[in-house]
C-alpha cells in the first residue's frame, strides 16, 4: 500500500474533552495521530488520522498539577528562559495545554511536525470541520 493510498483512507475523529483527564485524552490522540490503531501502521510513514478536540477549556488536570505544573521555553537569548504556570495557560490559551501534552507523546523524529498538523484543538464546542463529518470518539 503506497502513501497516497493510505492518505485516501484518512478518517476524522471528534473528541469532546469536557470533564476528561488531560493525560488520558492525550494518549488516545497520540495513538490515533501516529497511526498505531491501524493494521497497516508503519513507523516511517504518517498513517494516522485527523483528530478534532473541542471544549479544551473544560479539560481536567489531576492532583495539584493546575498549581504546580510549569511550561518552559527558551527565547534563545541569554537569560531567556520563560516559565508559565498551568493555571495561567488554562485561562489564556487552553488549546496549548492539550497541544503540548500530545506533542510530547509523539515520536521525536521528522514526522512529528506532520502528525501534529493533523490535530485541531478548539476551546469552545464549535469547530469548522463539519464538512469532513468527524466520527465521535469516546475516551
């Protein structure tokens, strides 16, 4: 089966993250994006499907993660380490919490960026992908 034939079989999944635990949703999404749920999985091809996540602002973090978890990035300038707490990220851009979790669970290779492009995350319940007829998926 060639890569073109595989891409023609792509499915779209819709996941409602309201009340779901972040890690549980992220592992399910990472499995779908990498294509490990399909019988023709190949680690050197992007064989995964598209995933749309709605209600990202209603996702749960267990334990004390909301207060203790810190997201870090460096600006590549001296002294440029930036830290933002999970509570502030959830208030401003809750999509980034899910995006960071899923990205960290995908393989660290050249295909990672192409896999992440198939993930669409929205804070509200509306999304512009109704034309693709996404199949509802429970976690």
